[in-house]
C-alpha cells in the first residue's frame, strides 16, 4: 500500500469517527447532558487505580478508569446513582444531582473479603462478557504473591505461564511463548519503556520485582491500535506510584535472594517516591565451598525507583527508572597459568511522563523513554610473559517519545489516538582481541534506524448489546535509504447474546521491525537483537480470533473459549550450522556479517483456549487449557518442507487454586501438564563421528557444525508435568504491620522432566533438573 493510500485511509477513519460523534450527540437533543469526571484513588496511599468500573444502573451506561485513574462519563441531567467497583476493594456508591459538569474524585478502600454481592450488579465493567476486548489476561499482584513459586521467588512471568495461550520454554525458564510465537515477538513494557531481556539467572527468574508492581495486562490477540511493533503479545506492567500519606515498606528474605521496598511522601499529598531493590546471594553462599585454584560466582540484582509529583489535579509528573544486572565470574589458576572469565548482561530503562487533563473529556500523556540492553563477555588468559585478552559485547539503545490522548465525547464512544517515534541504535557485535606478539583486532558493527507510528481507535457502543472497537495504526521504519511504510488495521466486535454471555471476534495485523537471533531455548544472553535492514524485511502477522465469554455473576465465575488462526511472514531463523558464537569463517578467517547467518520464511499458528476462572470468595483460582499447533517453513531449512516449531505443544493444561480460610492462612497449589518439546536428533553418521563427545540436544536449537537428520524437530520429548504447593502464615500487628512466613515445594512429587537430551554410546539419555525444590521465605510489612 502506497503512502497516499495510507494517509487517505487514516483520514477517512478519523472523519468517520468525527461524524459518529456528531450523530451520537444528536440522539436526544431535548435532553441536556453533563459530564462527570475525576480520578479514583486508593484510600491511605492515594495511589491512582486503573481499570475501575463506574456504572449507572438506571441508565445502563458505564466506563472504566484509564491507566492513570482518570474517568469521564457524559449523561443526561438529573439525579443518578454511581456505583464504583473494583475487585479487591470496597464498592462505593455516590448519588449525584447533575445540573452542570462536575469533578468527582473518589477514594476506595482495600477489602479483606471478596465482594460477591457487589459483583452481581455493579462490577460489570470488569467482567468478561461486558467488555469489547478479547484475548486479554489480567492478573493481580496479590495473586502472584499467593501462587507457589520456585525458591520462593514470586514471579510475574511464571504466573502468566499458567494461563492458556502463554507457554513456558524449558523447565524453570521465565521465557514465554504466546500463541505459537517466539520470545522476541512479545512486547514487554515496563512503565512505557520496552524491556529487551526479561530474564535473570539464565532464564530461571524474570527481571520484575513483584513488590513494586501495580497492574499487569497481557494481550494475546485483538490488539488495540495503541500497541505495535511485535507479532504475538503485549505484556504491559505498571509500577506503583508511591504512598503519598505515610512511609511504608516491605522486607522479604528468601533462600536465594532478599528484597526491600520503601515508599512514602516527599511532600505529603503532593510528591511521593517508591524504591525497591533485590539481590541474590548465591555467590556469597558458594564461597566457602570453593578451592583456591578455582573460584566462580554468580549474582543478579535489580532496582526500581520512581517519583510521582502532583502539580494539581490536571497536571502530574512521573519519573520511573529500572536497573538490572546479571554477573558471572570465573577465576582459575593452574601450573602458573591464570584464566579469568567475566559474563554480564542487563537492562536499564527510564521514563519521564507528564499527564495533562485538557478538559473533563480530554486527557493526555506524553512520555520520554530510554531503554538499554547490553551483553558482555571478557576472557583474560595469562601465562608467564604472554597474555591473551578477548572482549565481546552487543546491545541496543532506544530513545523514544510518544504522546497518547484519551477522548470521551459521550457514553457510546471512548477514543484513543496518538503518535510515537523511537530511535534504535544496535550494536550486533563489538569485539576486541589482544594477544602478545600478535596484531590487535577490533571489530564493531553498528545499525541505526528510526521507527515511528500514528494510531487511532474507538471503543464504540452501537447498542445495549453490540459494541465495536475499530482501530488503525500506520507505521514507518527507516534504515539508511530504505523505508518501510505499513498500514495495520485492527477490529474487535462483541455481541451480548444475553447480559452475561457474549460472542466476540477480532482481527489484527502487526509488523515487527526488530528481531532476536536466538539459538538458545533457555534465555541465554548470547541471543542477539538486530534491526530490519535493506536486506532483512520486517516480520508480518495477521491474526483472526473468535470466542465466547460467559459470566456467572452470583457465583463469581467466568469462562472464556477462544479459537485463533495466525499467519506470519518473513520470520527469521539461523541457517543450518550458524550461530551468534560463530564469529568468522574457520577456513578463510573472513569476518561473517550477521545477515549472512540468517534465513527468512513463513509461520502458522492456530488452536483453541479455555479459561475457567473464579475471582471471588475464600477459594479462587483458574483452570486453563490450550490445544495448539505451530508450524514453520524456510526454503533453506528442512529441504524447504514445513516442520513443527520447537515449542509446538499439542496440549497445555494448568490448574491453580488459592484458598484463604481466614486472614491468617493462605493455601495454594498449582498443577501443570503439557506435551513435550520438539528436538533435533542427529543422524547415525553424526553419532559415529562424535561418539566420544556427548551431544546436548535441547540446549540449542541449531546444531552448530553437527549434521542432523533431514527432518527438522524430528523428536518429541516426554510430556511435562509437576505439582507445586505453598502455605503462608500471616500475623497482623498494630500500626499496619504484618509478618508472613511462607513455605512452598516446587515439583512436590519429584517428576524428572526433561531439560535436555544427549547421546551416550548411541543411547538417548535424559537430563533433568529442579526436582523437589523446597523453599522458605519471611516477609515483614510496615
């Protein structure tokens, strides 16, 4: 599609929306309408609450707060009862007599009991059958704290892996695969900033400290137009703003790491801060067991810091920062030789946001965004007077600006539009080689590109039973003299067959301009981020979905059933025998450019997902099931034939239960089952040539220089299943203090799930890890 056609289509959409607004405003000219607007906050902390439902039963109209707690509702004049509700908080009822536009700020109190009687009538704005959007997973930070976790580390991504359509990678990995996609096809956003590597400890933990998180949303399909740049999912995480009333904190001590959270006012009611830090002490615990000839250590740490300032109700400033780092060190001495290895990787993000309320119907957020990911390796060898030093690094820097606008013309329309631009600076590889008696060798590859987008979307209530969310996103990507301009239409429609039953359908087209070259399935930092170029096209996907959503208001249950089909073009993969670690042609010594190592092809993903969920009562939890297929086809791989991707899993089942008989005890358990992963098995000739060297099958997707059978991913591993249990004992003291002891067991029946396979004397053998992992942790809130 050419530039003129894109601009014309975008203009037609905006004009259509404007006409619809004009028509909607003229539905009842005899009735004067007024606007109720304001902010919903948490009592005690003054934290702004997103996704809160505001509902007027007599008029059967309602809305929800945006990401910053703002709402706007335009209704005819007269007396109205507003019901404000949010799961986990006490419901607020307000009677207003509208004779003019009013501002209404509401405080909500945390509730220790589920509000079952409220949900029947009031909480419809957050029920599955009452919203237009589909293919969305929301999970509360409190649920993450309750679910049993490996080594007591409460992890956002581990919790999301228990949802249908979101699958784990290898055993214990924090990587995730959504609807047949790959990890680089997931857009991970922390306070508006993209996070490029979400793993700690080689993928066992994620980089997100759950203590600092306010809200979590994951989109698997039907993507709103405000999101773009990835094919498979959007994980949106927002951190807390900090308590504006008093100083509070939380200390958590576990087996492998400890964390600290502090939040409070800098100026009471106006300015607040929040700080959280976490560090593992695996390196310190291992020191007494190491010899003087060989020492190794590993640790990770992360820090979150945020300042929130309220100039007035119409202007607010947020400054969010994240710093995370993993480091591995190894020192060896042997016969006068000394070897030092240093491996490190990490993320830095910083976001400055300004909220401005232009009017009671018009809200904006402007963001300045910085994101950095860096990986480095240093190897230093000394022998007498000779020295060999090798340094290698890669990374990406993003500098972005975006402006988002929310417009609420009337109860039938909720409009969002905006513009964004990001400058990408990639360093696929930077290396330095120093050797005694040899010439120095320095190599640096650098790629610069600019990615921009403009979007508009409207959540349009056509009638009491039919709602429609059309949208469009126009994206532009520039690399040197090469430009890509793409038109991305989006649409979701929902029909309420009954008040508690909805039929939904969606379509979304996505383009992805940056890519991850990965030959690892376990989140190794050697995975390499690169840009689309004049030779490498952006990845493209089109996804169709249809589903049913049913709520059981009186029981507090909801059930969703969705089917999807996704077609992907220009997906990438390493060529046979290629990897990031192959730096030069071994025969000629010629430096290899990363573009020579890859090939492009097509992908298909389709399946069905079922989610039965209970959000209220003493017993909460969910049952999730996924039936799926994921296929790939590359002209240069598998002799050009289709093959199933590595993480194609036919069945994936999860059962999660959280039981709170009283405020002193929390019991939880989770059971998961999934079909095994696919692996490449080497042919017999390869085995005979490498009989003295075990071949790890599953740690890497490609085989390096090893020959493989003609059929790619020709072996499916054993099925995976495990059962986790946890219990927490709470004790509350005066002055809002609370102590919690937590005990959990990961894989309680010791299932030997495959981590990777290898051949030994032509026999296929399995390696298992993480069998029966007990943990204990102590938490103190003040």
